[in-house]
C-alpha cells in the first residue's frame, strides 16, 4: 500500500525524510526538508497506518535554506518527551544544528551545537541518545577538519556541547558517509565510514561514549570502494551488519558482518 502523508503540503515538501515512532502516543513522526516552505525543516505526524497526518513547521525561526542539501537525523528523548532533529544548517555555514520540539511539533527551539567547529562541520549527521550518561551524540563528516569523523556530545537540551576528533590518526576524508550506532552492552560508540584515506574502503571507528580511547579497523574484508553505508545491530547473534553499494563489485549491494 501507499499513503500520501503530506497533510496538504505542496510540491517537493518531502525531501530527505527521517522517521521515528512515538510509541507512547502510537504516532509516526517524519521530519523532512520542505522546499515548498523555503527549505525549512517540517514535521509530519500521523497514525501508524499513515492516516490523520498533521504538518508543523519546526524551524524555530531559522532562515530559509535551513537544512540546505543535508539529511536529517531524528531521535526521541523519551526521558523528557522531546523530538530531537539534527541537520547541517545551510543558514549557519553548514554547522550542526539541533531542532528540539515537543512530540507534537510544538514549542520548538534551535541550538547551534557545533562547539566552535567551523564551516561544513555538520555534514552527514548521525544523532544518537546515550541513555547511560543522558547525552546527545552526533557524529558527522567534519568538513572543518578535513572531513574526518567528528563527535559532538551535548546535554539533551543541546547545551554544554563538546567536539572530539575520533579519526585515530586516519587522514583527510576518512569520515565520508558516516553511520553510527551505540553498543549498549559494551558501552561503545561505533562509527563506520567510507575512508577515502584508505582507498574509500569500509572503516570502523570504535570509541568510549565520550569519544575517548578510539580505535580504527579496516573492516573491508578484501573489498574495495564502498558508499551509501547503513549499519544495524543483530542483538540475537551479537553481530553488527553493514549494507553498502560496492563499487568494486559493479555497484551491487553488499553485506558486511562482524
């Protein structure tokens, strides 16, 4: 089945969607870049079957082109009942921005979470909730630091942010196309990337949740250039699974397991 969840919004209102489920209210929350509304971030809130959708501008007064060409990464802060949407802010030199709202899209605020990092520091953001320490973790390809993987660590309201270079001595462009997960069992942050400092092969950066004690591992398993990375957890078998487009295998989809 297919359902139009645009809630009456116009052409190109659905760029770069990122979705989460509010299990308490049993609602689907989808954040997009809304080209029909000056490229601002927008929230579509629907029943889980896609019916009864509402639309809310969650830009919190930010200017046009707020998300520029970037993706959103959206998580729910269940402790405080908040929607946290992170993006690269085109109205602020592509630095990472946090849009924090009630789960119905009301009472939104905007915070620059770049922690002093410069232009293009927010590219390809991945937002995570560190439930152990009550922190928002955002991993980006930090263009202000030669596109190495960077960790922005903040309080859940976007205050008190710090930045850590987690590249472990890997070179320029080592953080391209990052994808991040938290290994809650071992208390570790896991980040994979297309490491252009290593022939664009698949790399794993493994750190403490505060960005310390990082290690780097080439997990390409003899494969070459990859892109379009996604990582998920297999909790039953204690494995992490990466899917990618494998350029060294004629652009076919590949699966990496470790």
